[in-house]
C-alpha cells in the first residue's frame, strides 16, 4: 500500500494498519470453527470488531444479520443496525437494494469439516437441497462500494449488485463468518480471506485451481470454506478434488 504524506483520517489509518498486518505471519490459532478461544480473549477480539470488519469478510449483509452481532446492547439491535447502515449509505461506503432471497437459516456447525476426499458428496447435496426448499422473500441487502474498497484496501467493493440470484448464498456465507466471529474471533478477523480478495490475488499472479467462498490460512493448515447452494453431488466432488490438489482441508456449510 502506498504511503501518503497528507494527513489521514482516523478511519483510514485504522484500515491501513489492520490490512498491513493481515498478510504477516499468522498466530498459532486453530482453524477448527468448533474450538473456542479463551473467554477473555474472545471478548477482547469481539470488542475490537466493527460492522466494517463484516463487509471486509463477506459481500452481502442485512440489518437482521448485523444487529445481534454488533448491536446486541441496544434495545432493538436490528433497528440500530439499520440506522448505522443508513449513515454508511449516505457516506457512500455501502450500497443497498431490495432483492428476493431465501430466509437465512441458522447455522451452528459445518456439514463437513476435514479432508476433501472424505466428504460425503451425495449426502451434502441432499442437505443443501432441503435447506433451500423454502420460498424467497424480499429483503433489503447492503454491500461494500468501491469507495469502501479504496478506504479499507479490501478489493471487495462494487457499486452495483450484479448477481442478485446469489443473494441467498451470500447471506448464508455472512452468517457463517459470524459463527467464526463468535467462536474464534482470531480466525474471523485475522485469518479469513474473502472470495474477492482471493480473486484479486489470482489476477495478480497467484494462480489457484479453485477459488472457494473464503480461505482460512494458519500455520497449521489452510482450509477452504464453501457454502453450498443447490449444487449436485458431482459439482461438490469436482470442487473438492480441486481443493485436494491445493492440499487444503475443507469446511463445508
């Protein structure tokens, strides 16, 4: 990142500090989402996180997702999140639209976590089909803009939501990130690389056989995070073979 001689805003200084640190050597945290950090460490990490961290980690959000995670101290967390997002909308950091999407299911643990070759592909496909067998409803969604990307250095911004048919999938991915934030914030805030960040690295020369929804990298292992849409078993097996070729573990939600 280029160094500027002009005076930086506090938000930009914080953003540059955070993302300059993110590519340094990682700590010895485990990638297992079911492992919980010590209570005091978890509270400290979550107290330092903000809704802007959420937009760095995943593309699409609703006030209903952000509210309990970041505004739980408020009388009405969803309304508080909507007010926060409204201010960011006015400042041009996020954009918004109403799209049809399935209600985001509660996620507690992954459908499969381990080596890609051990994934039960047909069972996973059936579980994904049952998950999405519900009617979609209009939902107001928010995503990071190009202005946000320039400020936070995340390469995840876009001024238009180009693929509304992926809204259900993208909202579930956001819910998955919140699981990591609750149970192992070290993973969520330091080790999680979003799909768009991986795409940027791919275009810059780091060739990947497959780009997952997110990648978690620690000294112990690298794990591909994949949220299933209505995919056939053959699709799941194909991507797991690619993850295996990269010597990654896989966490399928």
